[in-house]
């Protein structure tokens, strides 16, 4: 007898769950908007790149020439030889390790210099004339000479 009571209880519980599931389904059907129009589903992007539900103002439209669009990185223009020759001051130089840094007087950037790139012996606070070339970690000073 105990087994039949459990069986009836399980059947009642399943019936109740089915009834609740059917009620939820009916509620979803009642609350659902049927047949949304295409205009209701449209989304627009404004001039700032934000998604909005209103169409953009046609007066703010900008025409873009397809040839002006650059995909990727533009090619590097060849450097002018006069731009490569600079003046600066040696801010740090380690004679034991053979390297140092030059502060460019025009741009105030710090540029690496190696002892093999110098014709003269470099000292801290020496005024120098040098050329720059791109290195693996930035600009390197080459053809370094003391400024007279």
C-alpha cells in the first residue's frame, strides 16, 4: 500500500507541473507582440557610432571618396637627409659598457648611442652632432662627433 500512495503522489506532482508549464506558456503567448513590423525591428547608427531607433538626419550625411580610404599602414616616406642630422647633449655615458644617451636639443627626446658609433670620446654633458637611424627599440645615434 505504501508504494501505491507514493505513485499517486508522483502522478499528482507531475500533473501539477504540467499545468503550471501550460499556464506559463499561455501567459507568454498573451504578452508576446505578434508580427512586429520591419520598422520596429530596424536599428540605426548615429554619427557618433551609437545604436539608435531613429533614422539618421540626411543633412548630416558625409560623402566619402573610396580612393581616400587606406587599409593597413601607409608606406613610410623616405626621410630627408637634413632631418637626420641633429644636435644634442650627452646626458649619460657608461665607458665600461660602451653606451649612453643623447638628449636631442630640438625634440628633447632621448636617443641611444653606442661607443662604436662615435668618432670622438664622449663625456657626460658634451655637445655633439649626430645622425639618427631606426633601431630595434627606437632611434639610435650614429656618426656622433663633438660639436665645435
